[in-house]
C-alpha cells in the first residue's frame, strides 16, 4: 500500500496495533510487545489478541511481584484491542501536524466478536473463582 492509501484507510478506521505479552521466571518478569501489524478498516483484530493474552495468562503470573502486575496490564491492554500505535507511525511518515489532523478526522474502529469473546472470557475467570469459593463455603456449613 502507498502512504496515501494507508492515510485514506486510516480515515475509514484502519489502525496499526501491537499486542502485549509477558512471561515470568520466579523473580524475573518480562513484558514485551508483538510486532506492529496493520489492520485495514473493517478488519477484525480481536483474534490476534487471543494468543498473546493466553500466553500471558499461562506464563505471566509466576514472577513476584511484577509478574502479577504485568499480567493484569497485559490483559487490560489486549482486551481493549491492543495498543494503537497509528499516531506515532503516521507522525514519523507524514509529519506531526498532518498525522494529528488525519487522526482527528479518522473513524474509530469497533471491537469485533473475537475481542468481545476475549473480554467475556477474562471476566468469567474471577467470577468462576468466586463461585467456586462460595460453593465450597456453602457446602462446609
């Protein structure tokens, strides 16, 4: 795509995004980002958040104390659709003023079904834990 085509697509909702992930080894915790990926207007990006989020959920918690903090940050960022780096990349290519004007006129992308499923999945985890604890307390009485 040419720069002009990218600018036109950004106006319709196209975005450059990165997704976060983290991993921990006992007392060492690392937070990293995926590669920058361009999502055209109307193209869903929720499915790309799943692998990074699941990786963080499996190997991110285990570092103390930052593993838990990084994992919560990662879950929040990825559930919101990753980090939008479009303004920074456009500023580097088009210049700060033109990039700011383009972003001010640009349509906001909407969350796709995969991103909503990820949000629901993440919300169900603490609810399931709470229900299990309540169930155990209820049966021991």
